[in-house]
């Protein structure tokens, strides 16, 4: 999953951001309603999983089977998101996020080499794979939409965030996680 752009300080910064968002989401899960708890728990798992995968010095030393383990964990999280309580758009977003994490986990470097780039080089394929491109487009759109809702009123049917409230901070955290996901996808 790692690219030279995410090694060193940028990778550690991304890992810290994801871990902090995951911690905040876990704290929010303790005080919210049932549906909000499920969403916040999903966000916490996603944030911490992204933090682990963003640590620059960790991925090259993990055994080759670790990508499959990460993939299985996030596949289970995605299925859990689809059946969890909450609004359908939030459940689908969590499932798409889990799909992106499975995709990145399966492209994790094994012994310092990216499995995804090795497959592309063997097949003579250049450019961005279709799934990566679709996920990049989804998260780019999500970040633009979620960021816009922080500064403008959302469309009818969506609750309006109020600055300095839990909903505003939750949306800011989800926007940050979407941006982190976009960054990580661009690095595979």
C-alpha cells in the first residue's frame, strides 16, 4: 500500500490523524443513541485500521499473510456495516470504506514490494486499476460533499451541523477520514 509519498513524516502524520479520529469516534460511541453508536463504532474501527496501515515502518516487516488477515477483518466490518442500525447512506458509506480497506490490504507490500504494482508489471498493465479509480472517485466526491456540508447547509433530509456540537465535530472527523482514505488509495 505504501508509496514513497507516504513514507516518513507524511505517513506518520496520516497514521496519527486516523488514530485520533478513531479515538474520538470511540468516545462518541459511548454517549450516542443505538444507531449513532453503531456508526461511531464503525468509524473507530475504520480509523484505527487506517492508522495501522498508514504506519510507514510497519508494512514492510509484516508477514505476507497479514494482507489477507487485514482484508478478512475489513470484509467482516463491511458486512457488519450493511446490517447495522442507522441511515442507509451511512451504512453504504461504511461498506464502501471497508471495500477500500480490503482493496488496500490485498495490495499491501510483501517484503517491501507492492503486490498491486507487481501484478500490474507482470500483466503489462499501466495506469490506475478500475476498482482503485472508482474508489478514488467515490472518496473525492465524498470529501467534497462532506467538506461542503461543514460550511453550507446540507440538502433537505440531512441534519444540519451546528459548530461546536458533536454532530459538527463528527462530520469534520468523517471528512478527515475520507481525505485520509483518498490519500491512501492514491498511494497504492
